[in-house]
C-alpha cells in the first residue's frame, strides 16, 4: 500500500496487481503479467522480497518490463518524495485491470475524481446495510 501511495505522490501511474496465489498458478500469473505490462506501459514491477526471485522470469517474457525490484530496495534507494501538487480531476490516478473472466483483462483508468467518488459510494452502500 505504501509503495502504491508513494508512486501516486511521485506522479507515477501505478498498476496494482495481486501477487501470485501459489506455485501452481505461477505460469498463468506470469502470462497475464507479461500481457499487462506492455498494455499498461509499465517498465518496472515492485514486489515483496519473498516473490522477487519467482517473478524475475517476467523479464524474459515481458520485454517492456525493465526491472523487477523489491519494495525494500525501492524504499531504501529513493529519497523522500514531495507531493507534486493536486492533480487535475481528469488525471489518471492508477490503472486497474479487470479480472478477465470472460475475455482478456482490460485496463480501466481511474481518475483523481472517480476514486474518491467510488469510495464514498461504497461507504454509503455499506453504511446502509443491516448485517
């Protein structure tokens, strides 16, 4: 989460992804990630130190992906980043890829204005539930 927020604060456009769910699903995860990287324009993937060695195989599959680094290395290598100022409402905050259950995953641009609006809608919906 901190890496995601740091990327946003630095003016980068993160593409959040779940880590591989197990060794048995690693091959499909690598294939999906190799397709998402060039579509999203990602040049670096930041992962936990524990999954970094497994995901280095991506460099051969996703030619656009120049680096697979650990969150620890990125945290320690970069100086504190000062926020760049308030983004415009239509600026892309992050890219979210659909699950791809009926077709290949599609990237959805989440803007600075749509993210908080969606969060507020979720909060209202959950606040009205009687569970």
